[in-house]
C-alpha cells in the first residue's frame, strides 16, 4: 500500500495543471494529501486528471467551418473645422483640450461602429496640420498662422487608426478666404500670390482658370499625401463660388471653359494620388443635383454644372474618383428633391461607389423643421437597397452624432449592429492579402486572441456563439491581439489598405 501511495503522489505532482493550481498551492496540496487516506488521494488524483483534460480543451485549433462574408459599408462623418463647426469647439483651446475633444468624437464614432472620418484640413488656403506651404488655420488658435503647439492631423491619424477608423483629409482646393474681414497671415496666398486671387463679395477666391492656382492646389494636396498616413483625399463642391445676387466672378471665361479647368484638375489629382500612394482613395462630394431636371421632375435653385463648373457625372463615368458622395440633404418624400430618386440616378452613372452625404445635422433644424431622426435611418436603409454599388454614406456632420441630436445616435445603434469593413477598390488592386497567423485560448469567460498580421493593415475578428456568427471587432493589425467574450469558434481575416480581404483563419475550441 505504501508503494501505491507513492505512485499516486508522483502522479499528482506530474499531472496537476500549473494554470489551475499555482506553485505555492501545489506545495500545500501535496503536503496535506500526504497525510490523507489513500482513497482520498485517489479521488483527488482522478479529479485532477479531469481538470487537466478540461484545461487542455480550452485551446483553439483549426476547424473546418466557413463564417459568413464580412459586412461591407463605408460609415463616415464629416468633421468640419471652419467656423469651428465640429472641432475644435472654440478657437484658442489648449492642445490638451483640443485633443480631448477629438478623442471624444472618435470614441463616439467607434462606439457606433463607424469606420471613417472626413477631416477638414484646408478650409481657405490654410492648414490644420504642419505646413511650410500655407499658414495655420485660425480655427485652432483664433489667429491665422498661430501654431497650436502640436500637429492636429498627425494626432487625428494616430488616434483614429488605433480605433480602426480611416482618415480622409478634406480639402477646399480654390477658396482663399471665406470672409475678407478676418486677419490674414503673411504667408497666405492673398499676400504671397495676389495675382492668383479674385474678390467675390465678402470672399476671396483663387481663380481656377489660372494655371498657377491649379498647380498650387495640387502641390498642397500632394504634400499631405506624401507626408501623412491618410487613407483618402476628399474635396467638396467649392470649385467656383456659389452664385450670389448681384455678383459676378469676373474671369471672362465661359461655363464650358471653367468646367474644362476643373475637369483637368480632378483628373490630374486622381492620377497624381494613384502614382504616389495607390491605396489612398480620392472622393468628391458635389452638390446633390447634377443639373435641374435630371432626373425628370427634379428641381433645384442652383445649377451646379453651369454655375460651379462641376461636371461630377463625368468624373464618376471616367473613373476620376474612387467614390462620389453627392450631398443628398433632402428628405425622401418631396419628389422635386427626392433622396431615393436622386440616389437611384447617381448610382446608374458609373461603376464606382456612390456614397451619399446625408444631412443628419438637419434633424429638428431651422433648415428642415420637424425632420425626425427616423428620416436619417430610413435614408441609410435606402442606401443599402438602391443600385448595385458598394454600400456607404457620410453624415453631415459629426457634431450631430456626438450630441445624439433628436436621438439619432440611439437609433443608429439599432442599424449599425456589427462593425463593417471598408469596401474594396478592385479597379486599383484586387490581390488578396496573406491570411494572419492566429493563436487563441480560453481565459475564464473570455477568448484571448493573438495574431501576426503578415503585412495586413487591419484584422477583422468574427466569432460564433452557438449557431450565430458575428463580426465583433475590426482592429489595426498592429494591435497584435484582442480579448472577446468566450466564443465557440473564431475567424480572423486580414484586410489590406485597398480593402482586400484574405481567406479567413478559422479556429474552434479543441
């Protein structure tokens, strides 16, 4: 019997799992067991064997399962800096306060499962980033040319990418001053190159018909593309100033000549970006109606084609953009500016994505009294059903989401049910990245996941709970791992900068 007890003690010391019984506990356990009856020690040994088997079963191993395809949708919000519309809330805030506000915006967007921001970096030939070409924006410090003490674009990119959010840098290419009464820095274009500028009422504009204007704007944008890790270049519809009663833009050019200048600029910009960094998306958000009467029954007080020199349909047809975001800021019900009628028309004009801009800011607003938050969620639903383009939309603007205007953020939580991956760009690059290397284990009530990205930009994590698969996170590949509620199976997919997806690496509990 003594020999049998000795063999049992040896079995206990060999088999007790170190993850279940720490070293000190094992020493105490062995000491007490040495004094216990043999049958007691046998029972504990058998229990330990069971615990060891359970512990071993908590690791994950490859399984033959196929998760559903990742949801794809561009979910973005504009962050306007001009007039401090979205950020920073006031000029002259300390760097810490500005950074805290921007973190708050990004935290809200990632909590809503959104995946991109369109961040205004050049509102009026100025810069919300460190530039040797143009002065600091007055929105930062209250004085054009005043340094905020840090680089907001660098900060935005770092914080957004850490949350899995893309940053599309938003430029106004030709507006020089939104109000001539403001103070101007010595290195502003109106002082360094006044021959490029023209006054238009209370504004100053860089003349798009001047080759120097177009070259200067292209140089500024490409400077940002080269120096910053942005995901997109974005422009709105301010190519020529909006018409005002009694004012004329005195350049002596016809509407067709103006369109030719803008067309050339858009085409050259797209080519330049793709040569430098082909994964950087180029997007433009024109006025939502190409021309009055198109499609039939549509009315507009502005002819963007004639008055702003925006032949945005041509840009879409010719593939000079990676996405177009027409500003469809009207409700769906009035036929003369029907959201769904317009979106359906736009999505028939080319093969590239059309991701409408939607006016979330107009909920219960003076522009649209009584507009409910349900109008916005209905428009998102329509954007998922109309046409064959990849899904996507952009909210005007971030502040309305942060403030939960009219309960919109609460409603969005019911339709942004899972994280979505940014749609791909197969017209630029369609090569699937290498799948990640993955390891996982159960840690209490959680699943701990580690990966090596093998050159990917992001990792999408799907998990199966019972019979249901869900996308639980899309994270920067550099994170190297994450922890999720304990799952029956997991699937990890690598995503590259173009949005291409690898085959998923699927693991289940062994």
